[in-house]
C-alpha cells in the first residue's frame, strides 16, 4: 500500500462547455437534484408505498435498503467497468441506467420485483455524483474547484427542500408510481442536458479496470473515504429519528414537523455552500471546522429536546456543519486519487451511504437499549469525533511522509 502520494502539481486549462460554464454547471446541479430526489422521495411516500403493495411499513423499508445496497455496490463496479469511457460518455450511460431503473420500479407488480428495480436504480447513484463533481471541477481553474463541486452537490440539498416534499405530494395524490415515473423522466431530461451542454472529453481507451483498482492502494484516499464513512454517520443517527423526536419528546404540532424538515434541508444547502467557500481557501481547515462544529451541534441536541425554537436552530446547524464536509472530501480525493479519480469520487458516495447505515443502526441500538432520544446526539457526536480523528491521522501520515499538499491561492 502506498503511503506517499504527490498531489497533482500541474494545472490544465479548464474544459470549455459548448454553451458556457454556467449552463453546464446548472445541468450537473439539476442532475444531482434529480438523483437526490430519487433517493429521498421514498422516505416521505413510504406509507402510501406500503399500502399500495400491501406491506407493513417495516417491510416496505426493504426497498430503501435495496437502493442503498445498489449505491454501495454500483459505485465501484460501474466505474471500474466504464474505465475506458470518457467522463461525459460514462455520465450519459449512468443517467440512462438511472432513468430506466425508475421506470422499471413503476412497472414491477410485486414487492420483491420492486426491490430488485430499486437495487438497479441505486447502482449508478454514487458514480453520477462522483463523475459530475469531476466534470464540474474540470471546467474551472484549480483554485475554484471547491466552489464548482459545492455548487453541484448543492443539488442534493435542494432535493431535500423541494424534490422530496413534491414527490410526497405527488404520491399522496396520484400514487407512488407516478412520482417515480416523473423522477425517471427527469433523469432522461438530464441525459439530454448532459449530451447537449457538457464538454466532450477525450476517453482513455487504453485504461483498464485493474489500473483503476490498483491506483486506489493509497493511504490518503482510503483515510479520506473512511472519514466520510464515519464522519457523516452522526447526521443520519439524528435525521433518521428526527420525526419521532419531534412527535414524542418535543411535542410540536404536526404542521411544524414539515417545517423542521425544510429547516434541515436549508441547513444542508447552507453547509454545501459554506464548505465550498472554505475549501477554496484552506481545505484542511474546512474539514476540521465541519467535523468539530458538528460535534458541538450534536452535543447541544440532547439539551434542546424540549426547547422548540432552540431545537429548530440546532436542526439547521447539524446538517450545515456536517454537509460542509462534502466539498472538502470530494476535492481531497481529486488531489490524491491519481489514475483512479473517477472511482475514488464515486466511492465517496458509497462511503456516504455506509455512513447512512452506520448512523441509523447506531441510533436504533441506542434507542433499543433505552438510552433515550438524547443519546442520539451523543452517539452522533462520537461518530463525528471518529471522523475527525481519522482525518487528523491522514494529515499526520502525510506530514511524516514529507509530501506537501499543494494549494493554489484564490485568483
């Protein structure tokens, strides 16, 4: 396993989109919004989904698990198989798979087949985000990569603010199949946008899957991915059970539950933009700030369970701090992944889904052991602390290796 890795020292001229950088970035952000909606939509439409298929809510949750498993498996698998494609070509293939997967979900008549379709739909998920981030970074100067990556990833936050609630509305009034039909069609619209507005890069037809894999034998890449797999977990430990906290502990009116969800989505959007701004100034401080801030916000969570407005502020701060970590880790992988840029960027979103499972499982254990809802904040803080320690370890190993991290000033 390689310990020393020299970050890229050269700069290449930014790729020039056919109709301009802003339009191309808008297409990529829209794609992130659509795919994010495809992931989060089922959480709001789960009761209707379960009733339609004659399932209990618990059994219907297996469709969420199937999608998450597809994300974890698909990110490395599809990226490796598509090693010889250009990024634009790979992104087009991934969007087709996403669109057809959603249409397949609509067409499947039984719960088991729906779960298979959801698994297939999850396969391109991580790679779409990873490739989109790389394409966005390729269109700007090196010192502006954080801004470009953050802009694309903000589409995920927007999906929690707009896409998921709208999908819930569509499912409640027209059925969950119509909601997924709309998501699938939006996927095909994104395909057309990428085909028309994203610059065509030169594919490396001599590249091989083995080269992608071996390039990942790198301590900095692996520790960055481990930071994501642990550091994001605390957010999901709280988010998974937030509705239960609001109903059973804070006792807010039903209409305020949706308000809290909107506030949470606003925090995610703010975090993506703040994180992107910090990355272009000091990537390490951006990551440390995000993780340290999330530790504080989660510890405060336990003390605010009975304070309606204080809790609402904290519900904004938790995702704002944690989501600020995203641009930092995505950009750091670009520095250290070498020939495995696409694979590493995609695996970052697999790590994100591992964090989802880790956080939700930790929350389930804490509640199952009767520690109470306040323990969710403490458990989440422990995961953020774990992510911070892993990141500091990565910096320590890098410093011991004597390889400086190249950072270019803002121009």
